[in-house]
């Protein structure tokens, strides 16, 4: 029942999953009973296995890389231009500007949007470090606001308090993060943009293909930053990133800034940086772009199977915080989640993680330390206790194995191990 409540909160519907609840129940029971004791878990389950993605694409990817070698177009050039065209088309945005990482994409998006010294940007303390460090690198001040406990997204009411506070007048932009592959609730950010005249920069590093009310991440804000780090749902074979925008002016500025502020070769209008997309990464990304929608659909099926397996094991809890079982992640009404990560909340999280590791079951903590508590960010001046939701999330979240090729039996193994730990 709790599970149903929890999911209803998110408007989650059990549509299109491929097994009946009875199947899940018996599957978990089999996994639980087939191997009692510590030796119970019979197979390792990786957190991520990129080799399973590579195997069917091997020939296509090697040909793409071979072509780059043939043409020697190593930096930007035709492969980057081709990827940018296809990427913009898929996202439904006017411009895509490739660069060398998601971190650089965030900085480029901010700098191209005119953010700099004397200004402030509001973001979340519960994200990857780059969401804040990119703001600081732009020369602006980073202001933080707490998160909302169910989605882990930046809390709009908390952001409004910042805007109404002492430093609110300096705020030039808000930087919501589409954490774990789900778009931040854009109806509230769109309203704040209109009412407060701030720009919106999306941190879409984890959200290729995610949607908010039918609009893809990347096309929601004034600009968006994507990462193609190898663990991301759309991944390169190394570091790569991209800025997406519908603004001609912003795209032009980002193109200039990614090449040392040059519009014309060796004539530098501004201090930019070297953050260009390379031909190998672009060629690989162009191949993977053809498959990403199928992979995202597969991720959605994996997430539904986890929901069902946890429900069948009687572990799913309905509140925002875990008591004896686990709080499952959900899909907000109006949102299309691409499940970059499947993140549960659980008590005794670190002990559970060790228990899983002892059974060769992968898991990860995104993120163990809220950003205001990071040594490098003490200078922001926030004390412990400033963002209780972010601090609590940092203690309770655990990301479970999820990737398109993850098998049902592997998922049942993960859930059975968690059930064993909690019971
Ligand atoms: C939310 C978020 N923002 C920014 C980044 C930075 O991307 P990259 O590692 O490509 O620099 C990442 C990925 O690591 C991320 O997850």
C-alpha cells in the first residue's frame, strides 16, 4: 500500500511493465530462498557495464573512429559540426555547441549568458561539484538553496527566499539540476524567470532525453549544459560536453568562448578558454545518438522492474524518509524520467553498501557530502545545518545498478540482497 501511496504522490502509473505483480513476487522469493546465508547471492551485479553497450556497436564505432583517422579532423571540424546538427535536432533546440566536458559546458553556458563578477547564481547543494564550481569559475557568487526531499531537486520556495534576501538583487541566473535523469519542475522555474527577470541555466548533465511537459531537457532554459562523461546515459569515449540553447546570440558567444575568445583566427575579443570538442568524441557520439532513445526506454523498463520488485518484497515505503524499508524514487507528473540513476533512500545506508559490496553487488553514493560541506567550498560561508534536506539526502541516498542492458535476474539479485539486509 505504501508503495502505491508513494507512487501516487508522483502521479506514477504502472503502465507498460512487462510482468505481472505475481511474477515479481515469485522472482524475489526464488532469489531469496535459493541460496540462504551469506553465500546466498550467486552472481555479481555491476553498477554499470559499458562493455555490454559496446559489444553490438563495436563495428560501427570502430568505423566511425577510423574515418576520423582517415580525414585527420581531430578538433571540431566536420564531425563536431555533424554531431551538433544531429544533437540539436534530437533535442528540438536551435543550437548545440560541443565542448570538452560537462563542467566546461556549464561554465560556457554561464559565461555566454553574461554571468560574471558582481553577479550571483542560485543553485543546489545536492549535485556534482561542477554545478557550483562552474559558477565560481565564471566569477559570480554561488548562492545555495535547499532541496525538495522527494525529487532531490532545488526547492523553488527556498530559492524564492534567497531572491528575497540580502543578496537577492545580485542574482542573475538560477541553475536547476535535472538530477538523476529527471527534469526539475519547470513550471516553477518558468514562473520565476518571468516574475524575477532571472535567466535559467539547466544542468542537464544527467538528463539526455528527459522531458518536462513534452519539452526535452536542453530546450527548457536560456541555455543548458550536457556531459558525455563515459558513465552518462549518452556517453563519449572520454570527456566531452555540449551547450544547448535557442538563442542565436548565446550560441555565437559560446562558440567564441570555447576557442580563446576568437571570432576570427588569432584575433581575440575576450578571454575565453580552450574547450573544444574533438573529432573522435563527436564521431562516437553521432553513432550513439541513433540508439539513445532505445536505451532510455530500456532504462525506464529497468526502473519499473525495480519498483515492482521492491513492492513485491514488501520493502517500499510511502513517506519522504525511510523507516524500516526503502523510499523508492518516482516520476513526477508531467515529467519523463530517463533514469540515469535509480536512487533509493535507506537508513544505515553505509552498512547496506558494505553488505552489497561483500556480495559483489555494485552501488554508488551520489553524493556523500552536500556541496556546502565540501572543504573547497567552505568559503561560501554556509555552516552545517544550513540545508537540512541536502545533508539528510547525503546520508541516506544509494544508487543501485542501472543501465539499459541490466538483466531481470540481476535486478532480482540486488533486491533480494537488500531484503536480506533489511530483514
Ligand atoms: C550534475 C552534473 N553536473 C556537471 C557534471 C560535469 O560533467 P563532466 O564530468 O563531463 O565535466 C556532471 C558529471 O560528472 C554532473 O553529474
